[in-house]
C-alpha cells in the first residue's frame, strides 16, 4: 500500500514539473513579430517567405518626408554694364581764317569756309552733337559792340545760327538710326552766310566755336 502512494506522489511531482516548464515557455513572447521562440531554444526569423529580412525599403527615398532643411534655394543676380564707347573724329584745325584778302579787295561776298570734318560711331545706337559759340557771333575786338552774324552748316543736315551778338549760344542734335549712320561718315562743318564785305566795320573779329560729339545725350 505504501508503494502505491509513493508511486502516485512521484507521478504528481513529475507532472507538476512538466507544467512549470510549459508555463515558462509560454510566457517568453517577444515584441518582434518576426522572431519566434523555437523548440531548440534559438530565435527563428520570420521572413517574407524566404526566411530573410528585406532591407530594400531603406533606400526608397520616395517614402521620406522633406524636413525644413532638406531643400533650400537661393537667388543669384548676374549683372554688368557695358560703357558707352565711340570712335570719334573731330576737326583738326584750331584756327580758321574767314576773311581772305582778295575778297576784301574786291568788296564781294565772303565765301563759305570749311572748318573741318567730324565723324562718330557709338555703341549706343545714336550720335549727339553740340555746337556752341562763345560770343554768339563774330565779335570785333577793336570796336566795342560790333558783331557779324554767321551760320554753321552741319553736313547739309541742319545749320547753327550764331546771331545773339555778345551772348553765348549753343545748339544740340541727336542723330539716330539712318542719320547716325550718315554722321558716321565724314560730316563737313562750314561757316556760311557771312554776307558782303561792304558795310562791315574794319577791325579784327573773333569767336570761339566749340564742337562736342558724344554717344550719350547732353
């Protein structure tokens, strides 16, 4: 009888130990759904059918969100200036004699007198001319308040009238397009309309004519 109870007690003890082991194994649940506890005590990786973890998604940039410093841009202003550049030729003469002795002796009309050529070619698309008379006429430096009016012909394009007797006078022109091309050639400046010698006061006459050419307006 004692042997029976001894065998029953041993069976209950073995059953209790087996239940304890099973309980401990059931509690070992991991948070990683891809890993399960195998019967041999090692972790088995649960893959997508091939038993391996797929890391290809790490290189898919389309799944990334762009933060505040992910993309930046800036504006760069490109600038520069080309200056006005001209090829200008002005009359070379610094003094021009208007009254010739033969004309004075005959008492006839005073001929037109060429002052010289000017030309200009500028990268501005135009040529600007300014002619100024210091005395506004030919001034008699021997006899006070005595003047002779005259004109300056600008290559047959226009004229400048020096007729203000003692007061400086000037005139400006802007030649654009075809006229600018025309001025690019040799444009003659001539003193005209000096009139007849008869009736003019004797003496020395003088005026300073200033010719200015520019690629920009005055």
